[in-house]
């Protein structure tokens, strides 16, 4: 099989990223470079990602990012065989910036251009990092996404369920703000929860009483808000103990929900593919040790392998986009200059659209 060198570009939320990979779909690929330029400082004063600021920063940084990726890989534009770019879902301004940059490079060099679904990039990452073979069950759990997918091929995904409102990372970030912890909220809550009592506050485990794998985190957030307000009305401020107990209680609720819904998703997956039980995770929330332990326990109980790619490739990056492009090259014709950005782009079009609009823009 021909070995190819692919440039990947990602700009769907608040990370400007470019990467070069080399390989083929059959034998796997190596990441020659992966540059991620974050924008945390630009959005810090606003308590969340501001789409217009993000888009402008992507437009400013993309050229440098691509240059750095080429330099680190020891490559020139003339070495490339194709360009793959995130064409959605995400914040439209950022996606447009990336698609325009990719079109410019592909047109100038006469290269095939592939528009890649950001979620497909995440979902195919275990193949890039661990050589996992099809099929497998994927839990994508980040600041913008939360869904269970059966991955059968580079363009063959079935969604078993997902969040109907907030993504878990988004909920971690919002709760951190509520209890005066810094952003990003996930790591801050995890650290604070270590000294907390998860049983002090009775917090709900939303949608556990409903069959299936759909999840909801916004009611949990409201329940934490109520507890916080009751504490503030009583004593005027949260003590360190209050903060730690709220953080621990919230985290324990998320662990319980994700573990139980994962058990159900694995159950359904195993009915369809009993010969190959494997659960893969991707997304920033998979960094959380309690969540990871919960998922590992469920996988072990169900006799499934648990695969978590290294965190730098679990969170937003362009190597995953380049890799998805590499696999899709063998399956379809390039998109070319007519490629249109798609702010909403569900991976599984047979399922009803997800509701809401999160940190990453419209939910798929
Ligand atoms: O995948 P990611 O880098 O970006 C996208 O949202 O696509 O995920 C970032 C999210 C943030 O919401 C952050 O708070 C959350 O992942 N996160 C965590 C942890 N580390 C990052 N959530 C819980 N526990 C953590 N240790
Ligand atoms: Zn992502």
C-alpha cells in the first residue's frame, strides 16, 4: 500500500492545530509533527470561548502553525500528498478559517483536499495511536461532545446515544465557575474533589431511570447551583470544605452516570460484535482519573479491553484529522475546492439530531 504524507489542519474550537503524518490505512501512520496553539489567555476574561475572537485568532495563527508543523517534521509543502482539514462540526468562524487555509495550500500545490468530520478524527484516534482494528465502541467525552459510537470503518459510525444538553467537560467548567475554581474546570474540580466528601450533598444521577445511553448534565449543574446558593445564603461564602464537598459530589455523580451508561452501551455493542469487546475513549474529560477508573471497572466487568490514547492525542489536535483523511482517501474522491464548512455535521445521519449548542458550537 502506498505510503502517504498528509497535512492535517484543525480549528473548530479554541485550538489552532496543524500536523504532519506519514503512513497508510493498512499499516498505520506515524505522527511526524503535531502543533497545537491554544487560545486560553484570549478567552480568559470572558468565562468561555468567544467565537469571533477564536475565528480571528485562528486566521492569524494558521499559517505559522502549518509552517511549524512542516519544520518540525523536516518537510516542505512539495513533500505532501494531500491536505485534510476539519470541515465541521464546530464554531463556524474557526471552521471557515481552517478550510480557507487548507484550500489555499491544496490549490497552490495541486493537492487533493479532504474535509474531515472533527468527531471522526476523535473516533479514529485509537487506530492511529494503538492500531485498534474495527469494530470498536468509542466514548467521546470532551468539553464539546459526549457520545457513544460503534466505529466499523473510517466512514461507518453508529451513534448509540449521547448527551441531550451539556457535554461533561462543559459541565465541569460551569461548576468550577459556580464554586469559584479556575478554568479549565475539569482539572481544578478533580484536584479540589480529592479532599471532599462526595456523600455530603444528595445530587441527582440524571437519566439513569431512562432506558438507553442518552445522558443529561444540565440538571446536575442546577442541583449543584441550588446547594451552593443554600450554603451562600447561610454563611455568605463557601468554605474550602464546602468547595471540596461540592466538587467531590459533582464528580461522583458524573462518574456514576458515565459508568452506568457505558455499561449499557457495551451491552448493546456486545450484542452486535461479541467477538471483539473493546471500549476506547477520547476527549479531555478522559484525563479524569475517577472517570477513567469508573470506565475501566465497567470494561473489566464486561470482559472488554479499555483503550485510552495518550492525552495529547485525546484532546483536540490535527494529527487525528490528518489520520482520518488518510483512511478516507482510500474510500472516496477528494472534496476539492468546492468543500463547504458544516457547523452541524452528525456522524450518524440515521439518528435524530442532538439538541443544544455547546462550547464547541452547535452539537452534531
Ligand atoms: O477534548 P478537549 O481538550 O477539548 C474539547 O472540548 O474538544 O476537552 C476539554 C475539556 C474541558 O471542558 C476540561 O474542563 C475537560 O476537558 N477536562 C477535564 C479534565 N481535564 C480536562 N474534565 C474532568 N477532569 C479532568 N481532569
Ligand atoms: Zn474535539
